[in-house]
C-alpha cells in the first residue's frame, strides 16, 4: 500500500479510480451529481457535464494518505473540485464508514 496518493484534475476518472485502488486497496466512486461519472472523462472535462459547480479549473492536487479518515477525504474532493466521491470496500459493493481511516478500510476493519 502506498502511503500517499496524488490526484490531478487532468487525470481521467478511470485512471484516478484505478490508481486509488492500487494505492489503498479500496474502491473510489466518483459521481457527477447522483450518477457515476463517465470513466473516460478527465476531472476537468466533468465540469462541462454537471449542473453542480465542479471546480476543475482548480490546479489543486489532492494528497491523500492511508492515515486520513474516509469522511475527511470525501470532503476534500468536494472542497477542491466540487465532486461527490464515495470510498467503498475493495469489492466496490459497500460504502466504508466515514470514521475509519483509508488504511483501516483497506484492511477490512469495521
């Protein structure tokens, strides 16, 4: 497990999700409104497709660590890019408790 993961707005949604899974073992779901975002779009391109103000003009790169709480990471995405994300278990079936760290979630703690 990598200890740090960086997200840049010019990355494609599917690349961010794949890299996140490789880094932390958990599934990252990125939403455009209430629907899953198109995996082939970059974060920057999502801005043109959503009614919510997605701040993809932001050049802010998020640095995520395994020691961070799931809820805090989800809030960081919203603050930096205006995006809704859910961190799910490795199988991608259930959302992880926001009070857990990403590392705890990756180890299957509840």
